[in-house]
C-alpha cells in the first residue's frame, strides 16, 4: 500500500471556503475578513462566488484556524489536486 506523504506545514494550500452570508454586503465582509486572515484570492471574478456563498483562495496551512474564525465562515476545506495519466499511458 502506498504511503501517504505528509504535506509540509508552512506550504501554501488551496482552500474552498463556505459561508453563511445572505447579502452581498455580508459576503463582501467575509471576503475582506478572509483576506485579513491571510487568504490570497487569485481571480476575484472566478474565485469569489456570492451566489453559492463560496470563496476559493490560497493560504499557508497554519492559517486554516484563522480562516475558520472569520464571522459567517461555515467551513474551510482544502482543495484536492488530481493528475490523470497522459492519454498514451498504458494505465487509464
């Protein structure tokens, strides 16, 4: 069985953050709070989704607890990375 590699603590991780914000004003307040807590948002147009109450961004793993303490944040989940083998690979 393959051994799971432990990710370094100081390395940046990509996070998907769910909020309970019900108004645009509340949602923007959450975005501001997350940025103050260390979240970096790469593209405001694609990573900030008020309609579904979700924000994506990156921050060091040790900032997760700070991100969760922002008012109206419901969950902070690390995004998983997947890599498919190339089409010519024998394993599909």
